[in-house]
């Protein structure tokens, strides 16, 4: 897989060029090739090694944010928008891994939100009640507020973990796209190894989108998010190991505990400072200068929760490439990228 190039030379033409070989670009390409109107040729360009970006460097925690933060999202986008896509995203991720037999140490079980102080408890309770009042299904969520059983309160529901680097696609590596010129349906993707003419370009570089799309510079900011991997001692391993994943929440922020209980037994620790990383994802359909072109597409995100959303966003983008309307892709309207939204998005 290292230094992999499907062909010795870069093709001079392609039906679709995907820039970025991470999970987002890979699933767009797969969705196109398995779709009802598969393109004859898809070229994927990767500046470094296969899946060497965020796809291979995240903690692999797929936790649907079914109700937490509901009030915040409802205030921004409306209650019905806030209800969409969370559980569907998790189900799509698990379904994909099982259907394709992907060896990525998939674990499915309970994830627990542990509320550590009265302020966090009140916020969670209000959000949970508002979620239910808006028509959200509380059935999968188990709430415990007994102080003898929990610090303040615990909410539990289904989630998954997996090893993210074990998902990927083989195409052209060490072939960065340096620029894209042309007009709608007549794009030229420039690389040091040659140029590719194509009617359709899909940008799937996320943090590096501004390299080719300057208009995303203030909307998508590369920000390191650290995660510690710890191998516990024997007293906390095997049958004594953690059986669930956790989010420990207080007014100071969120601390994530993500055990790989089905594989090497490692525990991944991470977290966010409150008010630092909870922008809703701005994902999917961007076009050229985002004014006139209709055959340039963007798959991107603005928060640490985004990788799992790829399993619904990438197939949706493939439908858009094949001519579907936004109303047909079954995503929240607030996921749609427009020039107006990008102009309003600031760090």
C-alpha cells in the first residue's frame, strides 16, 4: 500500500477526479462506482500516503449525538433540523462495516454520558426533555439520575468504536493537486506528474480545502485535536477492562474515554474545552467559486464529531454528482454548503 500508484502515469482524462484519499473521498468514489450511473473512470489524488490524514489519526469513536446539544442546534437551525441524521449516521457506519466485511475492530455497545456537576446536569436534562418534546425517540436512551448509582446523572445509548486506519481505498499517492483551472464541466487538475481533464472535481481534503478553494479559508481551520492512547495494566484489562465508552461532562468541558475492547485493549483519552468545538458540521455540496459552477463538489467539516458523518454525507454527495436534488439526499438542510454560508463562517 505504501507509495501505491495504480498506473505509472497520471491519466490525462477522467470522468471524476477526487482530491483526497481519506474516508470521505474513498466513500464518495465507492458510492459513485456502485451507484446506478457509475462513471467510467475515477482518479483519486493523494498528496501523501493513503489515508495519512485525519482518517488514520482519529480515535475511531462513532457516538451518535442523538439528544445532547439538541437545544443548541434547535436554536440555530430549528427543532426538526436538530432531530436529523445522528442515529442514521451511526447506523450507516455500522452497516457499511458489516456489509463490506471491513476488518476494523468494530465494537457495538453502550456509550455513557456522565454528568459531573449541577450545571451540566441541568443543561443535559433540559436538552433531553426538549428532544422528547420535539418528537425525538427516547427509547434507545437510558437515563439514570439516582445519586447512589451515578455522580450526578448518566445517559446511556448505543454507539461504536473502530480502528479508523483500517478503512481506505487504493489509488494515486504522492500526487498532490497543485491547482485547478478551467470552467464548469471543463476542469483541469494540475499535478507535478501531469494534468487531468475532467468534468467533475470532488474536494475531500477537509482541513486543507483552502489550498485549492481559497473561499473556504475562514470556514475550515486546521486545528490539532490531541488523543492519548494508553494500555492499561492487567488489573484493568481482559475481563476487568472497560465495557463501555464514556463522555465525562462538566462545566470545564468534555472528557472522552474510548476503549478498544474487541482488539488490542488500548484506551483512548481525549476531550474538548467547553465552547471550543461545537460548531455544527458544514458539510457537503460546494461548487467551484460557489457562485456559478455546478460540477465542483466539497465534502468538509468544522468539528471533531464529523468523521462518522461521512457515512451519510459521502453517499449523498455521490447522488448530487449524479444529478439528484438536495431534497432527495436525506440530509439536514444545514449541512448544505453555499457561498453565503461560507461567507458567514468565521473561526
